């Protein structure tokens, strides 16, 4: 077998960074906003129609409920870049 993976180190380097904490807080806020608007618990993913990284806003008009498989798969061009 190969070298064992150090998950603690990965978390410390990536998931606990300030940038990742802010992104996670934004995603959680969008999920809470949608649950409040629909007045029910949502087990599916909340998708930003226009991604935050492309200038989209964290508003109800830019949010939609999607299945995890739909939300996590993206159309890609022949070079495997997201369209």
C-alpha cells in the first residue's frame, strides 16, 4: 500500500483557511434563506444560478434547489473546462 493520508494536515491547510470559512458561511446562509422562504427543511443542494465566483449574488432570485448530482456535475468543453 501507499503512504497513509494525513487528513488533519489537509484540513488545517485548506478547510480551516479564512477564505474557505467565508465561502462555507456564504453557502450555509444561502441554504438557510431558501429553507426560510420555502418553510421546510431542504435535503437537496442549493445552487446559485449565477455563481458567486462569477459575480452572482446570494439572493433568493439567484438561488434554486437542485439534486446533489445535478448541482455537482457541470457541462464541460472538449478540453474539460467548465462551460
